[in-house]
């Protein structure tokens, strides 16, 4: 039982360093510095083992949409664990939480996205999608349509399949990725890659790479295109306004499926229930996870357009499933989370109040001398750090100044993440005006300190 821990911070760090391998971490570096130990959280505030309060500008990993400490979710989990802690939905069996959650998702998903296949998170949901789209075309008598097009610097998860879909070069460099029949096109990141083009021209040019890729590979070979409505882990890359309409046109005209990875953008993050609504995208499949349960339980899934689900249905048995697909406790918690989002009108509140307030404050950070661009979509934002604002120039050693600034944020009691030299936020949707003021104040202070350090160390 580890709630009120009897171990000191030093003891926890030593045991952690000895036995715990952390995701996306340099173990040697962490061993030298000692991991930060988070012990509890409430609202948007984390508390560490030394009693420090830290404003969580990332909602954990973009997931704690309703904030920490909601008792209702704990109560539902407790009741569900007593009544039916586990049962599967294989072999012609179901249970009430799976049924009710599927129906609820069909209700809130836009258009004819009516059918859900559950996973435990976003990676395995995207693995499902790889198998699903290939099985879909095979069931239609077109087994050669197996290539999936995705984007460089996109993120779709960390399993072999989903990391192959993703376009993260450092991930591909380990473990022999990507798997065959996945092709990556360039991302719509105007600030870094737009050159002399206007954002509108650049958005069109990048979208047309999809058409070029389909022509090059052959439409008879392409199964699907997958993308995040707004790239999250890549650095909150908000596409130019011309991008999604052009992608949608290409997908309409060509015989390929469109998968919107809504793992971050779903459940209110962009000010609508789904990023696809914000960008007027009509995907055939949406990947969901994170905000679906606000991270209180691990759950994810794929929501399918009715007509796609029908082809899968007619294709006989789909030989795919996870032990924890539609886990009853996770499903019950997700349902309660969605009830809270709906009844407390949290998504509406984001659209009408919190996101515009945050945007106004966030854009003020563009006045900082080290910030080249402050961009934001709903409740996810990024700052591009640069030594030369006018030239949109990158720093010589990518990521060094970003890391320095992130360290200053931590020291000042704010969690902001750095992606290279971008600083990013994605706070709980329930953050208040006062907390937004505090977040922006701490961000400015940390930028000042990061810049001072960068100058002292000759990185600026
Ligand atoms: N897709 C996107 C867009 C994500 O941001 C993530 C996680 N950051 C994933 C998929 C993978 O989800 P998980 O970590 O739950 O497997």
C-alpha cells in the first residue's frame, strides 16, 4: 500500500534508479539527477514528495482533461470493481459498461461514426487501425491496398505498428522501424519549414504531397492516410487553414480511408468534442484515448464510420483483440468522465471562455525576445524559441535551450514540456483564469531565466 508513503524521497529515488526503467528517459542522466517524485494532485496542481506544488501545464500527458481529484471517478471505479472487476467481450459476450460506453461514444462522435473497437490506449488502438484498414480492403477483394501514408514528425504511439505510423526519426532508429508498407510525407509546419511561402501556399503544398504520394505508389496500393488534426507530441503544430480542406478533397476523390488520430485532440482539447469538428474533417476512423477517461484509467479505441464497420462485419471474423479491450472498470470510469464533461458543459466552457482567455494571454508571450511564434488551438499551445525572430532561425544545437527553459519551468513550479526548442502546453480543460494568469507569469519568468542561461553558456 503506497498511498501515504513511508519512504523518504532519497529512498524512493534509490529504489527507482535500481529497479524502474522509465519510458522516453535517459536512465543514466536520471540516476545522476534523481527523479522527481509526484505523490498527489488536485485540480491543476501536482504535489511532489518534498511538498512542492507544481502547476501541471501538460495535464499529465495531455490527458487529465477534467483535472485531478474528481471523487466521482474513484467511486465509480470502486463500485465497478466490486460488481464486475473484469470480464472480456470476446466469444459473443458483453457487459453493461462496454455497451453503454459504445453507445455514448456513438452519440458524441460526429456524423455516422457509430461503432467502437476498444483498446487500452492510443498505441494499441492505432495498431488495431493498421489491421483494420488492411482487412477492410481485403474484405472488398483488394488485398493489395495495404500501404498507409502518414507524416514525418507525426506521433501515433510507441508499439511497433504505431511507431511505424509515426514519423519520429529517433524512434525509427531503434528496433528496425518502420514496418513495411508505411510511407511518410512532410508535415505542415509553416514556421520551421515554410520558407518564403505564405502559410496558405505552404498548407496547400504540403497537403498535395498526399496526392503525389498516392500517384507515385498507385491508388490500387494505398489503404489509408493517418494524421493528427493538430500534431501534439511533434510540438503542437497547427496546420495552415488551407491544409485540411485540401487533404479532405484528396481523400474524397481517391479511394483511400482517412484516419484522424484524435488521441490528444479528442474530448474537448481543441474547443469542440473532436479536432475533426474544429477542422471540418470527416474521417472514416478516429483513434481515441487519453481524455476519454481523463487518464484515470487506461482506455483507448477506434471509432468507425458505419459503412466501414459494415464491411468489417461482412468480412467474417476479425482476428484481433486485446485482453483489456472494453475493460469494465476503465469503461465505467470513461463513461463517468464523459458524463462530467457533458453535464458541467466543460467543452462549451473551453470554447466560449477558457480557450479565448488562454489564447489572449499566450499570444502576449510572443513579445518575449526569445519567442518567434506563440500559437494555440483550444487548450494546446506552443512557443517557438529562436535566436532570431525575424529570420525564424533555429538554434545551433537543437533542444539545448528548450531543455534549459524546461528545467527553469520545473524549478519555478510549472510543468511545460519542450520538444526540441518548442515549449508546449496542454493544461487540464478546467484550469481557471487565475491559474492561467499564473501559468503565463511562470512561463515568462522561465523564458527570461532560460535566455539568461543560454546567453551565459554561449547558446544564444
Ligand atoms: N496518438 C497520439 C496522437 C498521441 O499523442 C499518443 C500519445 N501521446 C498516442 C497515439 C499513443 O497513445 P498511448 O501512449 O496511450 O499508447
